[in-house]
């Protein structure tokens, strides 16, 4: 396992993202949607760095992965999307890889009639996403390597690492 982004760099960048989001929504209501499971650690750190504190927080579980490769199909759990109708939502994701997951979810939010949809992702693999999903608040672009830590797993392991690491082949 090789450290790609240190604990210190991750936490510094998350605080910066929190400030950016606070400025963006300044004086406006919004609802944060945490995409489980991968985003729970990132979201916990990020949302504590956002002010003021009277926004809503909701959870959704989206899953497109088996092992280390995309299954090409997205499953949605806890999917009561009605409550997002007319809302300004901020989707919080751990990583945008192929963009399949968020393309799917964006489409769902559009169908239900969310007023606006912004995306915050800790990581992006730009060579793979190729601009398909536009990320409004991005932590770090990374190379096309399978990474773990800060909520990201490999077969449910390594989520609690406080840094981002590349898993050995
Ligand atoms: P996408 O649909 O291909 O953009 O993939 C998004 C989802 O796949 C993310 O929310 C992650 O859960 C998972 N994923 C993609 N790349 C990685 C990785 O390098 N490590 C761990 N999980 C990943
Ligand atoms: Mg995920």
C-alpha cells in the first residue's frame, strides 16, 4: 500500500471545500445528500466545516461496484426521492470514476424535479470520467489507480484509513 494523499493534505483540502460550499450557499437553504457507503467519512468531516448549520442532511445508497471494477449497473437503496422535489441539493460523493453512478443519480434527481443539483466529490479520475460528470466542488484529481481510505474500500476493507492510498496490484 502506497500513500497517495497524506492525512494532513486530505484534512486541509476538506476544510477548504467546506469554506467554498459555505460561500456558495451563503444565505440560501440546501440539502446535502450523502452517497453511502463510501462518502460517510468524507461527508462527516466536510459538513462540519460548512456554515451555517441549518441545512438538511439525507442519505442514499448507490452501488455500481464489484471488487475493483465497475459492474456497469447502478443499484439504488433508501431511494425515497420525492423529498428532493423543488430542493437545492448538494450530492456528496467519495470518488467519480466512470461517472456512471452520478450520471444515473443526476438523472433521477432531474426526473423528480430537484431545483438545482451541485456535486462535491473528494476524488475524481479525470482520465476515466472525461468530463461526463461535472464536479462543482472537487477535492483532488487522481490517476487511474484503485485507491482506498477516507471511506473508500476494497471489498469493505480499509475505509477507516485517514489518508488515501493506492492498493498494490
Ligand atoms: P463510477 O460510477 O464509475 O463513477 O464509480 C463510482 C463509485 O465506484 C464510487 O462511488 C466508489 O464507491 C467506487 N469506486 C470507484 N473507483 C474506486 C476506487 O479507486 N476505490 C474504491 N472505490 C472506487
Ligand atoms: Mg460510492
